[in-house]
């Protein structure tokens, strides 16, 4: 255990436990990575919707980050809900020269449809944080906003991926297919090759926190030394099982099952212990 890897999530909270910081830390733990967190916003939400959001002061966010960074430097970093321009600029300043794998889940809208990011901040995440990203994991609506065209087909997913890498500057991107018809097919593009990851479309509305969980799993696997392709492939299996064996909790869009993968024998150990 002296060689355990660590991962840092920078995001907002979810007191109902299905998304945000709580989902990230659960995922890190399940993937046998030591999880740490910097909280950007405190959110009153549940499976039904978002009731209120309070953004923490920028100086306190910086103090949280420095407290972690100066003591236990992470092996990988993930950002989720980064709601304001000031937060994004601070994070970019802190990590720009770190050479640590960085995963962006561009959280803009909650599963309930409630906005989680200021309109003006969407351009800042595109221009400031995306060029630093090892992997970006937008769903279709998020990708459409980033590239400014509609995504209806697999070819549209591929074109969006090309734009996000070659024009917006990310090292790689996974354009997720959960909002498409038919199979849930994700498209990974690393600037050179496309890789496709498909799963059955599971008939359930209990998908609260799927984006957070998927990107957190990628972060954990990168922290353990897996390649981008390996990390995405394993995370696709992880989130599929989490949805398939969802917990059916709450009165709205319930949370996924972070230990659902155990029923399928998914490997946990990293490749570089």
C-alpha cells in the first residue's frame, strides 16, 4: 500500500451522493486510488433537481488546492463543476506546468436540466482549460456547445472530436453517445486515431452522476499509469455496470451503482504499482 496512487477532484458537491465530489470520491475508492478533493461550489440538490448553488470564495478554493498540492501531489487531476471565470483561470494557473494527467468533465447542466455553469463561463472553459486537458469527456449537448454545430450521427461525433483536439487544443476527447439513438457508442480521438466503445442501451432513468463517475474512473486509471485508451475502455465498462445495476433510489433520476462492476469481475489493480 506504500505505492498507492492518488487522484484529485476539483468540483461541486452533491449532498444526495450521486454526482459531483461525492461520486468522484466513491469512484476513486472503488478503483483503489486515494481520493482527494477541492470543493468549488456547494450545491443543494438531489435526484429531483438543484435547489440552490453557493460558490465558494476564490481565495478559499486556492487555499484548499495549495493544502493538497503542497502535501500530497496527485498522480492525476479531474475537474467537474467549475462555475465561474475566476475559478477556471485559477485552476489553469495552478496546473498548467504540472505535467500531471488532467481530465475535464465539462459540467454545464445537471441531469435534471438545471444550469450549473454561468453562460459567460462556457467560453472560458473552452479557451482556458481545454488546451491543458489530457482527456475531455463531453456528452452530446456539451460537445455541441463547444464546437457550435449539431451532433446527430457517429460522423458528427468524429467531426466534433477533431475540432476539440485540433482547434481547441485538448490532447484527446471522448464524445459520449448517451444522448444518441441506438447503442450507447462513445468516440475516443487522440489526434491520430479513432477508437469506439459501445454498450447496450439500458432502459432506466437512474443515471444521475454518470458523467462524473465516468470521468472520475478515467482519472483513477490514468493515475495508476494506464494509457488513455485503456483508461477509457475500462471506464466504459465501469459506467455501463454502474447503470445496469443502478440502485433505484430517490424520487427522480436516481444514482448509479458505484460497485456494480464487482458483479462482472472488472479488474481493479493498476498496471504500474
